[in-house]
């Protein structure tokens, strides 16, 4: 991991893309509470940042801490940079910080069976680990979202009577939130990301 406090290159990217307007704090659930001119400005600035940042700079942000990775995930989602799918999958499986939800949103916006595969890899790894109650609900809710989008039933085996989700919820009753309820948040965040992506596409410079 690279640290902005002692990495001039990363610090420059943080100043340009992560901290303006406390962007890293407003990505995710906080974005859903924005309204009116404040929301419009946030969307425009996020889209502009997604246009300005280069693939190399995104790769550098993904090497940073949770703030950098959260921001990079959203910029990738807005710009539809599917070339970062494998990197996002690696970070998701590593489960290393409070940015997993943003990784999930990026995969959800890509919206393919390959992205569902990455979510299932996480669930297969961490649902059998009741001592590691990290981001199982967020990941499973994102899988439910992709099932709805793709018309698939990838979540069904986990929900079976002897499935991994049922086993995990039985052993972690104090940490589990309703995945269907959390899916509604995922749906809203994906809708927000899609709105930004549409603006990105409409305003993308043409040759």
C-alpha cells in the first residue's frame, strides 16, 4: 500500500481527485442525501473528475488507502472502465477496508455475469468465516441486484436451507442486516452511478 503522507505522486492525486469538496466522504450513501443545486454540482464535478483522471492515475489511487480506493472505484464506475474489473476483484477478495461497498457498486455498474462471479468468489470465501463479519451483507445484496438486472438466480443456492447465507446468518445474528433491504440501497446507488455515467457519455469529447 502507498501512503499519501510520504508519496508525492499519490498526494498530488489525492488533492486533485479525492479531497475536493470532501468527495471521498460524499461517495456512497451520503450521495443519496444530496438534493437540488448541491447534488447537481456534485454530479458534474464527479463526472469531470472521471474524465480527467487517466488509467495510470486510477491504478495509483487503487494502491492507496481506503479514501483513495473508494474514490477510484466510483470514478471507474462513472467512466465504465471495465479494464479495472480484475483489480477490483482482487481488492474485494482481500477485504481490507471500508471501501468494499464502492467496489461492489463498480461491479454492479459493469453488470455482467463476470462481475457476479467475483461477488460469488467473495461469498464463497467469507460466508464460511463467522469470525470475519465484514462485508458479506453488502456483497450479497449486490449479487441480488445483479440477479434482478441479469435475470439470473446466482443468489438462490446461498439462500437455500443449507446454503452458505443461511449458515452465516445463523452464526452471526448480531451482525446481519436484511439483504433485501440493503439491496434497495444498492439499487439507489447504482441508479446514481448510472445517472453520472450517462452524463459522462453525453459530454465525452468526440474526435
